[in-house]
C-alpha cells in the first residue's frame, strides 16, 4: 500500500502562484505516474496534470496548459505542481494520485489540499 501526502495548498490572490507537493511513501511500478486531480464545489472532479517517470512525459488539462508545471524528484518520491497565474476558477481541492498509466485508472489517492484563489 502506498500513501500519498499532499502539502502546499492555501489562499492566494488572482495572478499569484502556489506550489503543491505530493510525497509517496514508496516507489513502485504503481507510482510510475504521479499527478493531480481537482474538484471545485458543485463540480465534477477533473484531471489537472500528470508525469511519467519511465517515459519522462508530462500531461496537462487544456485549462492549465501554460500556467501549471508538473515535475518530480524521484530520489524523494515526490511530485510537484507549480501553479502560476492562478485564477479564481482554479479554486478547488487538489488531490495527488499515483498509478501505472497516465490514462488511469489511478491506484492511489491522497486526501487532498485546498487551494483558494481570491479575485
């Protein structure tokens, strides 16, 4: 069993930046892909970004391309989501995920961290 622990959420003004971190308790084939989903109040959960260790590929939702950047430090089993030019529409609970494929399904989910962007 792999645990994912997120950190870095908070309150920021529109146009600001935040960096989320997600540390995995172990490194296995099931953590080859690490990524983020988000869910805003009253909305469906949506994919944000993912990164594959083996392929070295990154994947982004259209809504965050050019503003968000995902990376990982394999030595620390940690993935990062750098969020720039934040908009009120980015307000959501962001959950870290891990799995063997970027297309999913994802085997492991973190508890989530709140990101609030004020206008």
